[in-house]
C-alpha cells in the first residue's frame, strides 16, 4: 500500500512575475518557495524559508492545494513554475510537477545539489547551485554528482554559482572545470539581504561590473554573467 | 570569375565584454558594429553607426582584417561574436562568418529584418528586431518574412521588440501573435541616448518595472522581459 502523501511545507507562492536570475532570467513565472533547508549560508537571502524560527509561517499544503494556487495565480495559462527554497529537494515535489505537466505547465527548480530526487528528470530546467566558500558551507560532491545524474532526463541542467569575492571566484573556476559540459551562470553575491531595507540599483550594477571586469580580464568566455534582476527591481522585498 | 570582395564598413570592433541584451544576455562576446543603416529610428542609440555624418569614422576593412582584430581581442579563444550596426545585413558578412566558424567561433547577428542574406543560416543566433511605431519606421513584412526564411538554418531565431509606450506594446503583441513559433524578448526602450551623459541605474530599473507590470497584468507569459545590461553598467558609453 502506498504511504499517505506528506504535506509540503510552503514558505510562499507568488507571481506571476519574472524570473530574476539564472538561465531563465526575464521569463514569466510563478514561484513556489519551499520551507526548510539543510544549509545555513552566511549570506542567505531567503532566511524566511530556511530558519526554523520561521517554521510557523510555513503552510502545510498537499500537492493539489499548491497546484490549485499556482493555477489560480496564472489564470490557468501555462507558464514555467519556479520551485525554490530553502532547498526544495528536501521534500517530494514529484506529485506537484506531475499535476502541472499534465496541464501544460513547465517546472524549473533550483537546489544546491545536496539531495538527489528521481523527479529531477521531469523538470524543464534543473539549476544546480553549489555554494562557494563565502557561504560557510561545503558541498558534498558525491551528492552533487547524484543530483546531476538524476537530472539527466531534464530539459537542461545549469550550473549557477554565486561569487562574492576572489576566493569564491577561484573556486567557481575550479568547479566549472570539473563540469565542462554544463551551461554556466555566474552571479555576483548580494550582501544586502534585509527585506526591509532598499537596495540601490547602482549597487546591483557595480557588483556585476566587478564580476564582468574580472572574468573578461582572464579571457574566460564560458560563463554567462547575470545580475539578480528582482533585486534591481524590488530590492529584497518578498512576494515579487 | 568571382567579383573582388568589397571592403566592409566597420563603425567599431570592441570587447570582450558581455552581451547586454536579448537572448544571449550576459554572454561574453566581441562586438563587430557595421556602419550604415536603411532605417532612421527616432530613438536610435547607435547613430554613430547609422548617420552618414559619421561615415568618415567608419573603417574600410576586408573580412580578413576584421577577423584578425576579433581574434586579437579574444586572444584566439573561441567565443560568440555579435554582429550589430546599423543594419549589418546591408553588407556581406558571409566571408567573416566562414573564417570565424572555421576556428570554432560562433556568430550572432541582430537586424531589423529588412534585408535577407543567405549567410543568416550560418549564425548561431539570428535576432530579428522589427521596429515599433515609436521609431517612426514601418517594417516591410515581406522582407521580414524573407529574413525568417533565410534564417531557417540558424541555431536559433529570436524576435526582439523594443517597447517605449502603450502603442508599441499593442503592436508588439500583434507582431508576436503573427510569429507564434519564435522565441520572444521584449525590451523597454531607452530614451536617454546621449553617449556623453550618464544614465541612472534606477531609470533602467524603472523602465523594466513598467514593462513587467504591464505584461504580468495581462497574463501574457510568452515574452522574456529583459533590460539593457550594458546601459545599466556603462550608460551609453561606447566601446564597452
């Protein structure tokens, strides 16, 4: 007998808005942000979906309830749903993805790559974002490789690395060399993570400029270099 | 007997830098900007490659000379070369593209779609950017369709439309509906085109926000909505 489905812990569902970062930058999407994470990155910009102190704010919803909300927000018009977190791979999003795909929706998911799931193969885009030294976390590469393997059936697998400083950058180059076949996006880190404080657009520009200068000076032409558009547009405000 | 090759008129060759807009946003590239255009868009941000008054500043170079410069700038490391203008389709970039492809480089080209070329099929990305009403120009759709046909062998064909106002937006939706199979990027217009004046990063953000709000309010999930990153980073400064 199949065990009863455990409810999902959902920090927020919002949109439609545009995907602010990574390979799908600029693409209309609805976000499903999962609550809970196995990491505690020093500069985490989504602590409300990570820290247990926020646990009471996470909704317990089964997949059908989440799906109903996504369909409501998108007016029943298929688009790409972005599952983020926290680390969404902690939970079982397979049933949600199956429901959405049956109605023509696509799913992208971002995870640090610490937990592999067989339903990664049902994604249109799997974004693996191993955390650099400045995070204070250390990737488990065997787990990461298992995520890669699980994502083989996905439409695309993208390696996305956040870079805060020179040490992160050197690390990103080494990791990229380790996975030569993956699409690669580098994103400057955002040290301003207080949702109640504004972020100057010029700061977003300056951080990208720093990264562009660094990568071009080395003549490293593999990575795409992209900012966080949502921070440019809305700072760290939630729900947009 | 094959006629002698006519030299190319080149307004500027610069890079490596990142592609600031469109489908390849964030990707390292060297730009080859062709001199000369069959359009005179009211808000043109590249008049130095369009207006005959700048003609004396355009270099007459044969394809081998252009290629030597691109190779020098990129240190011989293959990347995507972006051919822009003006309208680069006025001239014959076929020989340049052949030289570069032989060394592992890829080529993207942006044109308004007024002149079709058989070498469009050699591009990795053909960006067709028909000009909206605010430009003061009116597309010749038969010519545009010929460009589409010529680009069938290209890696990808992308429809990119600049939107300055509500009339442009309505026009963009109609044009997009006419070409349902193409990838679509909408880009807010940039009315600040003086290369000697700074552009506030917040202005770039505000214009994108306007477009995001408009598209999301309609529940139109097809287009990607992207800013001009180079304007965010460098204003309208040339050569970056």
